[in-house]
C-alpha cells in the first residue's frame, strides 16, 4: 500500500482517468521486472497489441490468395488506402479527399514543394525557422538550389525571439512584412521538435497568404499530439510522419494534406501511376490524369504490410478521440510541469512554453549546469527505466502521451531526477 502523498495523488489521478484502459492496448517495454516509464512517444510510439495480428492477416492473405488478395483479401489491397482515409482525415481536421497516407515525411515534403514552391525571378524565397529539423532544412535548401537560386538569399531564417528560443507570432509577422514580396513559401512546424512549442497554424496561414505566399506545415510532432484543423486553418499543404504519436512503427507510412482548393487546380507535380484516376488507371494509357485531391500525389502502389499498423493506430485514435486525448494531455503534462517546478526546480529549466495552449504533451528540459550534467542525468534516467530522448546540444525531451502514459510515469521521472541530483 502506498503511503507517500505524491504516489497517492498519482494513483488517484490515474484512477479518475477515463482513458486509462487504452494503456492496456499497448506493449510497454519491460524494465527490472516491471515496465519502463516510457516517455518517448514523441520519438517512437509504442506498439499497439493489435498490430502484430493486423500484419499477420495480410501475410496470411498473401500466402493463401497471392495476387487475388488485391480483390478478395479480408481487407482487399486495391482499395486498402480507403481503410485509413476517414480516420486520418478526422485526426487532421481535413476532408477525406484532402489527406493521403504515403511515402515518408521528407519524401512528401519534396513532392509538396514540387507543386507549391514555384519560384520566379522576384518571388523565390522560403521562410523557415533557423532551428528547423535538419531534414526540413536540407529539403528546402536543396529545392532552392534545384530551381537555380541561392540559399544565402532565398532562405529566410526565423530566429527564436522568445524565452528559451521559442518563436513569436510577431517575429513571423515582421519577417513577412519585411520580405513579403520575395517569399514564395512559408514552411513551419506545427510543434517545434526541440522546444515543444505549438505554433498558431491558422494565424500563420492567414499572414502568409496575405503576403502572397503559399504555406505548408511539418506536423511530425503535432499529429496525434494536439488537435489540428488543417482544412479550416487554410494551409496549402502539410506533411507528417506516423512513427511518433501515431504509433505505427519505425519508418511507418507518412501522411500528407493538400487543401481542397487545389484538388482540381492542375498543379505541376511529379507523377506516378497510383496518382492517376482510379477508374482509368488500369487502362494503362500513356497520359496522366490526376485523381482529384491528395491521392493525386501518390506515386506507387502502397506497402500494405506497412499500412496495416497505421490502420490499427488510427482506429485507436478514433475510439479515444483527439479531443479527449488533448483534455487528458493538458492534465498530465500540466501535472508533470508543476512537479518539475516544485520538486526539481533547482536542477531543471523547462524550455517549453508554460502556456498550455502553446505546448502539446512534450516538455523540453535543460539541466542547469554544463552539457555533461545533462548527459549524466539522461544516462541515469535510462538506467532507471525512465525513457525520454536527448537532442543536441543539451535538451532532454519528455513526452507523457495520453494514450498510454499515466501520472505514475510522470512521478517516476521526477523521483528519478531527484535521486540523481542527490547523488551527483
Ligand atoms: C520535425 C521533423 N521533421 C522531419 C523529420 C524527418 O522525418 P522522416 O525521416 O520520416 O522523413 C523528423 C523526424 O523525426 C522530424 O522530427
């Protein structure tokens, strides 16, 4: 029987959690005869118990039916993407025809820029953040070069101007005012990977469009973490991965959003046969006719064995509902932030904004002291079965995800930090 007041509080909070049963749908890695306090869903989400069977169904249909499984499988492969479309749209706040599951995040970002970054002699710049995720930075820079422009002038980089390097809307507005006529594309994240800051997508889209630019978002850290309303916010496109909060496994099939207003706009694109109209695709003609909507950007027939985990995951999100998950997330991360300030305020700074509207489930933390102290804490946490991740130069990211984390996991983290601080 627990008698420790904080432990009792964690247990009471977890007992009141209406989403508590979802944890049992996931496989939590073992640690020292128990389970890890896995707080790393921002990097790789846990495996749903149902995933293995979902993959086995497709392997068995392949064994039993081979090519015929395209039409006669338990989940016929030909229209398999339709099994994820509705739930994906629900999570993205989009119309079904605005989303598609395909490729990987960076591949989709390139495909989107082929269509939405159309530089000319005067309007050829891309507005990004200085601390953009390296893959985004490589993608935009290589696109700029590919079009014959110079990244030294055609990449406009926003420096975090707020506390701990977070980005203010005012700084985005300023950059658009100053460079607006030069900017062809605004490319920003939904949740910044290093600081955990949630950006105001609707306002950014409005400002970008008012300046005459197109706008796209990288939602790697937003999808499944915070509610998004891609259709209403007016973004031209968005891309995301599915191995983080979407729990679809390493290298999972990513997602892509193209706003409805571009569905039939005849935008230039890199095409492949799976983007061709479904009803005439198998006539095997030489002329490309795009499927209206996001599916028109598909290149290849999709990897069914990789879509099966996404289907499982999206069904879980549908049952849990992103609105209810957000409600729990606010409580869970709010409690963790309070505990950190109260119990380890002398050891840790919270980098993520304290305004709940400006953060998702992740808290980015910095050890007060040299980088080595941060590494030492990170290694101590790992050895203690408390799993977060480390991002250079000195940030520990801790993400209590509402689908499978409990208040007890947050308390384990805090207790482990306190033990480390007493020891070192
Ligand atoms: C914010 C962000 N953008 C892009 C990527 C790259 O994703 P991928 O390797 O799936 O293309 C990641 C990967 O973690 C990421 O966190």
